[in-house]
């Protein structure tokens, strides 16, 4: 049977709905910044209980637009060491300096203490990342800490479509949240991104930035250093159709994670990153830490060769401060980030995963763990 590392789920109905939408827009010629983009924005905002949404070309563009709207040029922006390159890349492209902070080992996110340690007199913004879809129980405390210093909190919610903490959705803890619809994310538009924000002013700035910094759609007066960050109508239609499945996808992913939690608790030394009370993760990733000293590459090879189970990509295998291109922003060792990046594996979670597939992953991981780490 085997289990792939990732599977993108569009059933026949969804494919037909996208085909019909694309056919219609090809007939009308409304191919960018049209009714599907608006529909996608409205439904994504409603799904997360956010007042405003702006659809853009990618998750990275969403982050960069928010940071440009806040104007972080020549100033510091705190980012966690455990995140995708794009979190720091967006800071640099927006003209800021990433200050890379360590993380809390329980949530793989910034904590109040690791954030405090990274704040400088010139901090322009802080980016909180919901790794694997898990929202830290400290999210509100982090916002409060930022508020007392007058620093905007931004969420990189690329992993966290539909995740919540005490009923509050990802993307609504900060001044703004940036989502990605890259194909492997929990819902996709092919390529694409979304900004959620509580601020009507930031929404307006984001709309200007995404369309070449034009003051309005119909004039050619460029008032900001924007770029070609629009979302096309075909992408918006794919994203809108896929979003209808989000609740069901998250339910399925959570059932898989519960099965993993129940089975892996019995394995000595393997530590799943479990949900703290009040968190409702979308389980974009199911992260577990191998015991120190276990060869991750050998572990992954063994489950692949012996069980045809492919572990999904790590989040992440190398912390930001050790990425070669970010070497100029390396200040000190970040021991927690280095440890959790070196030891993590991610078990496959699919939005249509079957119990048989889940059980095969458990069998594979348990057997290989007993042999290599037991
Ligand atoms: C995917 C991802 C991004 C970038 O999204 P794109 O749509 O690929 O630009 C940013 N941050 C994190 C944490 C991501 O996982």
C-alpha cells in the first residue's frame, strides 16, 4: 500500500466547480482582481473571524506587504529561528533586519522570554509563526508584550488555516496574519497568499502594495513601492473551492493526529509535539522529536524502504540562523532551535488519510524506532 509524504485532495465535485469557474472567467475576460478574488477574501475572512482580508500572489508576498505597510526599513524585526526561510526573506526584501530568536521547546514558537531576549530599542515588528498549525497558548501574552512596547505583532500563519486557540483563529492574534496557499498547505489555490487584518488602514495599504503601489485601480499614480503581487482569478477560484473543505480536512487531520498521539506515547524516547490545552491545531504537520543521537536520515530511509512510508518534510531541519544566506544575521547559538530542528521528524498527515494508512505509519515508525532508538 505505502503512504506518500503529501497528497493534494480535490475531489470530482471540486474539480468540476473549478473548471466551470475558469470557463466562465475565460469567457468574460475577468482574469485578475475580479469577483472570485473578492469572494475568496470574504470567505477566508469569515472562516477565521477576521474583519478584513486581502488576497495576494503568495504567502511570502503577504508577509512582505504587511512589513512594507508597517515600514520596517533599516529597523529590526524579530523572527523565530524555527521557521521557513521566507519569514526572514520577507523581512529582508521589505528592507528590515531579521533578529533571529530562540523558541519554546513545547510549541516550537516564540515565548515571552525568547522574545524579550531578542527585542532591541529599534524593533519595528515581531513575527510569530504557528509551526505545524499549532498556536502557542502564549499568543495573547506575546501580543500584550508587543502592545506595551508599541510594536506590531504579525503572524506568519502559512501553516495554520483554520487552527485556533480558545476558539480564536490563526491570523487574528496580531495586527495582521499572512497565509500561504502553496500546494502542500492545508488548503491551496495553486500559488497564492492572504492577509487577514483587524486594521482597515492596513487593508487599504495592502491593496495598494499588491497592485504596483497604485493609488487606485483605475489610475496610474504610484504612491507606494509596490509590486506585481495580485492574485489571479483562476487562483482565487481554486482557493475558494478548496476552502469549502477546510473544516472537513481539519477534522480528518485531527483524527489522524489523535491516533498518532495514542500510539506513539508508548514509544520510549520519541516525543510528539502535542497540543497544549485550548489549542486546536489543523495538523498541517505532525511533529515528533527523536531521542538524541538517532540518525534521522537512516530513520527516514528505513521507514521508506521497509514500509513504503514517506515521512513529510521537516518544519524545519535547519534553523534560520544556520541558513547560509542568513549568516550575516547569526548572532549566537540558539540551543533549543538547533536541538528541535536536528531531532524532529514529521509523520504524514493527509486531508483524506485512511485509518489503514495511519496504522501503517504507526507500525513503520514503531518498528524502526524500536530498532534504531529503543
Ligand atoms: C509556505 C510558507 C511561507 C511562504 O509561502 P509561499 O506561498 O510559498 O510564498 C512562509 N512561511 C511559512 C512558515 C511557510 O510554510
